[in-house]
């Protein structure tokens, strides 16, 4: 067993935010302790109303070297943006 | 309000408030000594948060004490310009930090007591006391959650962490009894409904601490011996060193502000 505590990623939902946002990471031996550490490290200035922590090892991330195949194809497909429609005035704000 | 408060002599109330404020002041200073030295960054920040919370409580208690005394002393004056024999804190809070586990054990024993106390003080007949208790109770509840979690994790951890936590508990146990001793001041305060009798806090404290020690696989020491004196100003030599560090600036440069 490693003597290092695992890394946890911390997500906070702010006072006015609707969704949790990634704010950083920390080390903790277990989930409960990670929550407490997140409270102490990331909500000292009244930033949050809710905390999620997830062990970093459980996050599957895309690889930077796959950037081309994954993301470049969508660069040339402007028609995927709904920007070619005329919106009637009485539709109001979209 | 005045009817009830008048029932307690000013000097009695003053002394009782000093006990509350000096407990949080001295413990805060002890905990702040970890700043930059804790075993991991997360604990370092958490301990600093706790120390700051305790300083905030100190300001409320000592400002009220100064107001009750009526001689123009505020929290700063009381904190920086009294000598050791005028301090009224429990001996427990001035005990040296020891290792991290020792510090967390001391914190847990205190947090459990402080939670029980503050919850009772919310019903104080003195609205100023009830008001401070209301404000302090929430952060105190978090302190307890944290120290309790650490005591359980380290107690029920490795062979070494378990041995260190048991040693900390054994070493600190002599300082537990003082939290529950009643004296004249306590009885006057309880008669006026301003605060509970310390002895009445014991059962609830035993419940909280017993359950946690059980989970932590730690053995509660089989002793009722209690080191006493802090509440009446008879302290261990450790308090002198704390004050020397804490009060140096105001002693060397009286009235200095920044």
C-alpha cells in the first residue's frame, strides 16, 4: 500500500452558481476527510453552498495527443451553431 | 434582561466570562503554533482556520467581559496586558502541542466539552451570552466533527498512530476533570440561569467521547484524578511561555497598532 494519500478533485457550487465547478485538488485518506479538507482549503471565504469530491483516479480524461482527431473536425462545421436562423422579434430573448 | 443579570454580581460574571474567553484565547495560540508546521498542507490550513475561529470567539467573550467589568478594558487589553495569574483558562488548553495526534486529541477533548457547553449557553438568561453562544456553536460543531474524525482515523489506524493516540489520551486525561468541577463562581452563574453547572455537562460529554474512543479502538483511562487550578489562576509554567510570545509586542511597544 502506498503511504501517500490519494489525490481528490474538488468541485464547489458557489452562492450564485447553478452547477458545481472544478476549483482544485487536494490529498486526503478517504472521502469524508476529503470533504472536510475541501471545506477548509476551498471555502474559507464563503465561496460555496455545496461540495463534491471525487478521487482523481476515477476520472477518465482525454489525452492531449488526441486533440486533433477529437476536436479539430468540429472547427470547420459552423453550421452546427444555430446562428443561421432569423429569430422573429416576438420570440423574445433566446 | 436586567433582572436576571443583576442577580449575578458583576465581578462573578466578569470572572466567568474570562474563563470562556481565556480558554479560546490560549487554545487558539497553541493551535496557531502549528501554522507552517502541520504534517500536510490540508491540515495546516484546517488548523489555522480553527485558531482563527477561536480568536473570533475570544474577541466576543473578552469584549463582553470588559464591558461587564466597566473599567474601559477591551478584548485586546485583557489578552495582552494581564499576567499569568490573572488568566482563568483550563489547564488542558495550555498543555504543550506534542505531536500532531496529541494536538488533535487535546482539541477533541475540548471540542466535545465546548459543544455541550455552547448548546446550553444558547438558553442563557443573559441575551448577550446566548447571542455569542449562538454564533460560536456552528463553527464549534465543525471543529468537533473534524477533531473527532482525526482521533478515530489515527486511533484506528496503524500500530504506531494507535500507540501515539493512546499515549496522548493517557497524558491528557488528568486535565479532563477540571472541565467539570463546580466552584462558587459556577454556582452563582448557574443560580442566575446564565450558564450551566460544569458538573451537569459530564454525562453528555462522556457519551460523545466514549462513542468516539470506542470507534477509535482507544481505551478510556481508568482514573478520576484531576489537575486543577487554571480556573482560579494557578497555572502550569507553560502558560508563561505562551504569554511571553503572545504579549511580547504590546509589552515592548505599549499601544503599538498596525
